C-alpha cells in the first residue's frame, strides 16, 4: 500500500487488521532502526536516516529489511515508497502483490498530519512540502501511478472506512484477481 503522508494509510491498516490481515509497516521498520541508533524520533531524524540508508544501501533497502518480517498470508505492507521497493516485493511474492494507493489532496493531508499530533508531524506548510518533496524523490509518485487500485480519501472518516471495508471484501474476488487481464 502506498500514499503520501496523511492520505489515510493508517486508517486503512486499522480496518485490514480488523479483517484478519497481517500488517507490516515499513515506517516501523525504519523507526526500529532509528531507535537502535539513538536517532531522534522526529521527521528530520527518521526521514533523514531513511534517506541516508537508501543512499548507502540502495533504494530497496527498506523493502529488503521488511521481507523477512512477512510471515503470513494475507499481509498488507504499509508504506512502499519507491519502485525499487516494489520490485523487491514482486520478486519475492510474484503476482500475489496487489498495489493499493490512497490519494488525498495536500491541504487535507496537512491538516490531518497536524491533528494526529505525532512527533514527526510537520510544524508548518513549508516543512510539510519538504517532506512531500523528499518522499516523491524516493519514487513514491511512481508507485502510486503503478498501483493496481486507487482509493480516494477526501471525505469524512466514516465514509473512508466504508470504502475500505467494501474494497477488502472484494479483494479476493475474481474482479480483483483479474486486474491484469485485458
């Protein structure tokens, strides 16, 4: 699953967990590593570390570190940030990989990020844009464009939750499985 920060990935995950999916958050993999190194848990610390690891070890490093954590089917992998990561998952899991993108406009995402009040929330609009630019620089936009399914999250929380529940109910259907057929 992919989406810009604040698009609704965490809400999607909550419903997937309720439906019995295993969930691996790539951001948690990054946060575990940063805590091992004593890096501050703010956006600059976490994002800077994630970026430097990509530069040193390749843009697929976080996917390679995530794969061993996937133990059960079905699993939602939250936070794929680039095509190199997507390629790791496709090599490992083949056509079982279904890419879901969640899209929300920047102004709504900014408001949501500020309201959730995590340590990595942007302090201002410029910091928000800087984070978006960094994540797009990793190739997140390409993953979103390559998604098998796009869920738009512009409405209230209850509406989005209903959309996700309906989507997950169809995920194993012939309609979803035949996504690549002409």
